[in-house]
C-alpha cells in the first residue's frame, strides 16, 4: 500500500515494549477504537508485565470487537486496513493482531425511489452489505437460508454475498452462478450493474437477464421461489437470478391487493409492453401504406393534419422519440424541483410549439405521449428503457414495409425471446416451453386459498 495521509498511528508504551496501533482515519470508528481496543489494553497492562510470546493471545482476549484475528500475511493486514480494522503491531513480534472497528456511517433505511407501491412495506435496501442481509433475514425465519461470501476485483476486492434457500434452490443454477463469479478476472468491480454484465448469458441484447430490485419484500419473495440473490457491498440494487420476461411486469402490489385488482393491472402492464414497442410503427404504417383501414372521418382528419407537415411520419416519430429521451435524461440529472419544471416545460411548451411550427402533427404528439407512458408502466426500470430502444428498429421496418414489416419484426422479437436464457433457464418460461402448471401465476394473479 502506498503511503497516504489517511493512515494514522498511535504508540502505547507498556512496561518495556511498544505497541503501535495503525488504522485508516476515515474507515475506523474512533470512539469504538478507544473504548473497545485501546482502553482495555491500557487498563489491563498498566500495572502488569507480560511475556513476548503470549502478547498476541493476551491482547486478543482483551479486545472487545466482533472480529479479531492474528496474522502474519501482509495481504490480510492491508485488506483489514481498507475495510475498517485497526492493526496492532508489537515490538519484536512478527504476528499482527487485526481488530475490526469500522465506522457506521450508513444511509438510513428508506423507501426506494425507483419502485413505488401503493400498499406494502416502505423499507428499502441501502449501501451496507450487512444491513441488506439483515433486511432479508428479518423477513425470512427459515433455517434453510444460506449466505456465501465472495470477493471480486483483483484490486477493488469488492465483497459480495450470495443468498439462497438451501431446500428450494436449483442446484444446477447455483453451481453455474458460483462458477461465473469465480471466473471473474477484472481489476475492479464497483457496482451491481458491472457484476451483472460480467455474469449474464448474453450482453448483446436489450433484454436484461438479471432483475435488480431495491425492495426487500420483493427480493425475499424470489428467495422463496428458489432463486438466487446477489448483494454487492456499497450498492442498494440487489441482483435476482435466474429471471423470466414475465417477472419484469409483476409487482408487489399484485399480491398486496385483491386478486382481481392485481390480475387486472398485471394484464394492463402486459398490454403496455405491446403499445410501447408497436404504436409508433402502427401509426407510420397506417399513414404511409394502409390508410384504407381507417374510417372516412378519421382518415379525413388525419390527412388535414399531415398534409402540410414537411417530415415523413417516420422522421416525425424518430424526432419526437429522441426529444423524449433528451427530456427524460435532463429530468433525471437535474435536482427534483428543476426536473419537475423541465417536465412541464418540455411536455407543454415544446410540444405545443413544435406543432404550431408545423414540424410534426398533433396525432404524432399523442402517439409518442402514449408510447412514453406505456414504457414507464414497467415496474422495473431496466425493462422500460429497453422497450423504448426496441421501438426504433420496428419503426424502421414499418417505414419500408408497412404491416408486413411490423409482423416480421415482432416475429423476430418473439424468436429472440424464446431463444434467450437466464443462467441456462428459458427466458420466456412458462410460455416457451409451455408449462400449464407454471402459467397459473403469469398473466393472472391466482386467488389465495386457505388450507384447513
């Protein structure tokens, strides 16, 4: 380790020997260091003598820390410093005592901003690995919950924890996940998104093969389904795997409401996926190729609005989609009060001005607005972003081939989804391959039954 001003030391003279305590200033809880490490040692040895060979054992028995060990390995010592441990060096002794006294500066448990629900618990994961494991164990009283710890990144040494139910997990999936984690050979892993990219089956697809969530109740429900949970230290986003396409359109609200209400909104989300990827393409096809399918009144109104528009329907749609993405990115990056202003200004002022300028038609504004709203319906943001990207190639084919282009693109999309896998498990299960037993909790949320 290179010298840094973060490294502090304190020397204690006990009888005829020196005890040097080394720690990183920002990583150690100084009050805990004084109370649980330094204080007991000074108090115990202020009026006693000790033998050189028994010093480490004596010190280890005095330190009031949950993790204390003795080591001569320089890697253990450096890692201890970087993770909030104090290093105790004794004059003329090779062995070193490592006592963990990390600082407890963590964000408090709050409701996740990205996964709002109407009914249900309001706690969410934080950046603390131990606190996230606690949130899962608090909900899960089964004795079969297993946690395995790993380190990834040759330089970052990022801690990750893999959790699963020992009696429910698929052993083949578990072995595959562990194998992929152990194969990671990179210098650093900083976030769960980086880890996701390193272990997923296929990176060249817009469909995520790992689900991320900040909700402990949702993560625990997946544990009880036999799935594997990965927690990355320093990240509130928890990875769930293997996962299916349908899971991205399911929400905890489905199970917190009556089964009829939950089923209705689940079907609405499924419909929103089709609207988000195909509505602009359908508009382009109708205006450019298949206007005869419209009623005469609607066709006349549409012709009046588009007659003096200089851009083709395809360029109109591309332009408005790009403007929408720019506004969304601006709203995300700005502080909340300003972001709300940007949303209102972008939606009303720019939309109205661009129509009055004769660049796009009113109908196109309505189509793009419905498309955007439909893409935001997905409970998991990962899928919503991918759906908006997917609309571009479908619009391109619709511009040249009309409904035939839409049919071909949707067929290719369905084929791709059926071939996709998440940790060797079918991505479109239970639809492809078809499983009537597993399909009962797919489109319709089944009614809970009381067993007497």
